[in-house]
C-alpha cells in the first residue's frame, strides 16, 4: 500500500494533487478536542471545589490583596530631622560645665538618616597631657608591684596612655603618659537629662517614584504653618503630623524612657509608604511605627554611648580638654516605599497564570478517575484506538506474539503468521465464542488489552492446542475446480 502511494507521488500530477489536498486541508480545516462528560458526584464535587479554591486565590489574593494588575516601583528616599528642646543641670561653677543645655549641646553628632539625643553623660574636666597613675578599672594588665611589671613604651589595650616604666605604689598601677587625670567612668544616677523626654522632632521625608514621575513628602499640602506648629503626632488623632515627641516615640516602641535614658538605646523610626497611584497622588501618605533594635537584656556593652571632647587653653597656654561620655537614644530612619500603577502587561500575565492554575482541577480529576471509575465502558469512551490501513491488519495471533512475554504464556507458532497474509478477516466481537468467522471484522482485536486477550485464549486453549488452531481460523472452502488447479500449480 505505502509503495503504491510513493510511486504515485513520484509523478508530477500525483505530487501536485498531494500538495493541493494537504494545503487546502491545512487552510480550511479546524480541529477541536473531543469532550467526554463524566457524570460522577465525587468527581464533580472535587472538580468544582478545586476550581473554587483556585479562583479564590487568584481573585482574592493575587488581584485584590497583592494588586496583581499593577506594576510596582520601590521609592527613593531621603530624611531630615530637626530637634527642639532645652534642659537644665546643677553643676558647680568650679567644674566649668554649663547648666543650660539646648539642642545644639545635646543633639550630637550631626547625622544623616538618623539623629541622637543625649540622656546622660560622664564628665572628666580639665585634662592635659602629662604623667599619672593608670585607672584601676583597666584591670590586672595595669596592676603592678614593681617597676619591672611596667615596661616603658607599652600601651595597654583599653588603657589611657603609654607606660613610663614606673610603678605607683599608692594606687598599685603603672604610671602612664597621656591625658591626665584618667577618664572618670562613674555614671550619674538618675540620668542628667530626663527632661529630653519632652524634646520634639520635626521629620521631613522626601520620596520619589522616577518610573511614574511622582514625588511626595510626608507633610501633606493641606497642612498650614499654624497647624504644624501646634500639632503633635498621634497614631489615631493626628497620624499625619510631622512633629514627634521623644517620649511618645519610646512609649510607642513599648519601652520605658527612664530605663532607656540610663545606658542609651537604638530605635528604628519606620516610615512606610504604600501608594496606589491609580488614584490621586494626595492619597499617597505615610504611616509611622517605632521599635527598639538593641536588646535590653545584654550583659556586656549595653545600650548606646560615645565620647566627645571640648578643647581649650588655660591662662598659662596649656592645652586642655573636657571629656564627655554621652549616653542617649539613637533613632535610625528606615523608609519602605512602594508605588503601584495599572499595567496591561502585568495584568495579562497574572490573569493567564490564574487561568492556567485552573488546570489543576483537570489534572487531579484525571488522576482520580482511574481509582473512582473502574469500568470498561469508561475506558472505551475515554480512549479511542485507530490503526494505519497501510499496514497489515492486527490479528489475534500477531497481537499474542507481541504480548507473549507480558502474558507469561508460550509463544505462538510463527508458521501461523502465514495465514494472516490472505484476504480473510477475523473478528472477536463475541468473546464467548470459540470460533472466528470470515464475516467478522478484527477491529476490536486491536482494542483488546493483553489481559483481555489472555482471558480469551484461556477459554479456547482448554480444548487443546490443535482444536484452538482450527477454531480460530475457519478458512472458506474453495470450489473443487480451483483446488485442483491450485494443486497442479
């Protein structure tokens, strides 16, 4: 059959006809999948339940909660803080220390994207470079009993200067050359600047979304100068006021200001922008929150502190300094900004992904059908087998030859294959029959599974191998004249 087709295609008219036929079929034919409706309560409920879950996820989470129809951009940000406030102390005039302190004295050092407010400090006044005993708090490295314990020119880690090679018996420590007297490390109690709890901070935060050409700041346009001067931030009463009270921020972080003021702490000043730019830009406003970043349970190097010195010359021209060890609260700005705007491409991608997820219901039901619907009628409806007419028609014996190993039986006699070359067609429509007639068609033989063929054979092999051969192939008798003629050939 295939040889005749190839011979036909070798000719020009045949090739032209072949190309024309398949071109027209390609242009004017439409293919559609075959649909099999399965009426099953269990499968139907499973299918609709899974589809409902997928739709809830796509609509509720992807599109509503995550705004899957928008394109997003992270904000670029910069923040400035201005602190206002004053404090008073009662140092003696002999100490040379001020008793009136304002933001210039207590808000140091100047920082970007952060600010520091002093709550306590330790003062070591009027130091000068000279020789003096090392501080006993340095530890056993500075302790000595003789000059041999103090090698000259050696600096002790955490010490205050270089050893001179002498041991000071009155203190039991080595003599050093450095800023003397050594630093005082006794922290005042209670903290000196508890009044800094009432300091106010004006926050100016600027953000931009370059992709969307949008610029915003935390001070709304509808606010007046008078309102800003009088307002104080409150999460419910005035959530957009840009002026914050230090004590309120510490309280919002669930901490006690008096405890924090002793050793200092680090707090996060969080500014969160979540802007839906499909609406007016006036609705793009920040939200504030606060939390402590360091742990109050630390045992070593607890809190936040740093040192600072003021230098001056005494009347004799000697260079001196006053050393301060500042304790306080450091607020670090953390700005999180996101802007979203409708984007057709993003919407189409998420919609397509959601539609694709609906296929989970189909895959699950296809998997469960083999367990829930164990019927031959379903398999015959779901699966259609076709054959190529250009090849020899499948017969029972040929199929058994292919599946002999799978069936675990004896291979079929190859000589019986010769009988398949004739024009005789056989059928197995009636599996209960022990005989195949020439009028039957063998279409259903091709649709039999190996186990179905095995069952058919078992019924027929019970009569013996020879009887099985005679019962499966009932060849039509030829007229006597044709048999005589064939015998002579």
